[in-house]
C-alpha cells in the first residue's frame, strides 16, 4: 500500500499537497485525515479516465476580411476611374446638346459614388460579420449594378462595372467553411 493523491475531477495523479489540479485546474478537497492509503494492487492496471469534452459549438460563418479588403480597394479604384469617365461623358454630351447622354453621365456619377461608398464600407468593416452589414452590401451592390446595366446602352463601360459589382458583392458575402471549437 502506498499514498497517492488523485484529482477529484479528472482523476490524474497530483503532486503531494496540491490544492489545485495542474491538469484541469479543479480545486481539491482537503480531507481531515491525510493518512488515507489507496491500495493500488486492487485497481486495474490500465485505467483510463474519459476525456472531459465540452459540447461542439459551430461558430458563425465568417467572411474573409482579405476578400473584402481586396474588393474594397478594387471598387475604390474603379469608382474613381468611372467618376472621371462619367464627368467626361456628361460634359461632352452637354456641350453637344444631347440631354440623354448628359443623363447617362449623371447616372454614371451616381453609380461610381455608390461604388466608392461600397468600397469604403468593405474596407472599414472587413472584420464585421453582422447580418445587417451583409444586407447593406447586397442592397448597395445590386442597386449600383442595376443602374450600371440600365445606362449601358449609352455608356458601355457601365455593364462591366455592373458585372464587377455583382461578382464583388457576392464574393464579399460568401462565408468561409464552418469552424468548430472542441476542447
């Protein structure tokens, strides 16, 4: 017979006089009689204690901050190009007296400003995963893309910007693979 001290929670052998288990951190109950002996001869040799498991928790699906950063930068660069192009189209058609082309230029300015705003939102909130933000990104992207497609008959580059907006909006809201936590 020999003296052994075991954790009351995980069952692992403790250092002599330990008040907390060094494996699981459980506080140990101090018995009044420290001279209790355990007969190891009557215990099975290969005793295994079940590993303490916490329930598996599925975390929220995360959006990649890198994808949002990349598309945010792309949207800002393209929106600045579209802005200058729209001002040029609007000025050229205004000088020529064509009100339809002038309206297309103004719509192009609105599309590029929405795209600029979307780029700034994507960069500023790239680590945010709220449902409201996803809906905002979808709404801004789709409105801007539809406006771009609507004026593409007068301003052909807007269809390219519309496709970029749709692809970027969808990719910026695609979740990564589910992550699991298991202790």
